[in-house]
C-alpha cells in the first residue's frame, strides 16, 4: 500500500509498505494493504512502518533511517490522524 506521513514541517515519509502499526487513541492497530476505509485519531506512541523489500525507493525526511535489517521505520508521535482508502494510507502527525 502507498503510505504518506506528513508533519507540520512537511513530508516525513512517502513510499510503499506491507504494514503500518499506529498508536490509536483507543489502542494500537495495524493497517495492511486492502484495509477497509478508516479515519482514526492517534495518541502518543510509535508509528511503525514495515516493508520486507526495504525502503530504497522511498522518500524520507533527513535523519530518518530504516532499523534492523532495513525493513522497519519507527517514528515517535504525540498525536495525529490516520486515513486509509483505496490502497493508500495518509497519516498526519504532530
């Protein structure tokens, strides 16, 4: 699925992911490709983006780098909103 993470300062991440874990205000949840349309508020926690093939073709904010074997990205957020529709996940973070 296409993932776009945006902060007030601009684009944080734009690329393809297999799964994204989000810290919902009522509890964490995971979005996979083909997820039903959804809008959710986010609380304090980690946004975890996973892609088995790595992120060599993704655009990332300077200083953001994959972890482990290059298949995960982790971002700390204090709040935000996530929306998924038609194979695309957009996350606005603060």
